C-alpha cells in the first residue's frame, strides 16, 4: 500500500467544496479540507493581525461620542475579513484546478 503524495491529495479534493469552505466560515477552513497547513496558518496569522489592528484602532473610543467612527471601523474590519475569505477561496480553487491538471 502506497501513501498518497501532497499533489495527489490536493487533486483528489473537491475544488468547489474547498472554495465554499473558505467563503462561508471563512478564515482558511478550505485549506484544512485540502490539507494545506502552511496556507491555513498563514491565513490564520493574517486574520489575527487584522483583528488585533482593528481592536487597537478602536481602543479608547467613547461609543457614544464616536459612534460614527466606531461603525466605520467595524465595516472596515468586516470588509477585511470578507476580502480574506474571497482571496483564500479563489486561491484554494486555483490550487485545486492546477493540481488536477498536473496529475493528469
């Protein structure tokens, strides 16, 4: 019995499922499905840095006096996480398609 190589595992994974898993829960869940740990941890680090940067930006703001600025900051934070989800979904799909082309 032989062990499957990384490109074989990636080629065998469903491309659409990896894309959906990166979009819906976000934050690189599709990378876990594809068993691409380096990409998953990189995505987790970027998301953590984005979260910490947002928390640092709103620290010390009075929610009553700065409600408009706080709302804008939350929208920027949400937009960043949506961007991360979209980029990782696209990249997971591209990697899956490339792996299938390379193994054929």
